């Protein structure tokens, strides 16, 4: 998940460039096809002051992911939390 983490940080950095006080939590629902490809990502929960654009960026960060083929459709929820550094 290293590449995903890099993309998530990039989304958050873009948010900080616009609003230095940006922070919050988003849960992304990720659906996986039987072959291990991501077929959909959807924000399920959000809190804080992250913009709609940032939330959409976070959801897109999971799209290129491939996982071990599960053999059947499956899903997971990915919690993502960003807090300002002190």
C-alpha cells in the first residue's frame, strides 16, 4: 500500500496548500473484483474540514490498486485521517 500512501499524502498536501488548517477523517469504501482490481471507490464517512475535491482525490488514490485475487467480489473500508503537524 506504499503507493497509495504517497497518493493520499499528495491529496492532503494539495488541501494544505489551499487551507493550512485542513484536517479530518474520511472512510473510503473500496470494492475489489475477483481478479484483484479495484472496481469502485466511494467516500462513506467524513468529518473535519476537508473539501469535496480533497475527498474525491482520496477516493481516486485507491483506484490503481491491485490486491491478491480474492476469487470473488469483496470490499474493505479504508479509514484515512489527516491532522495538522504541531
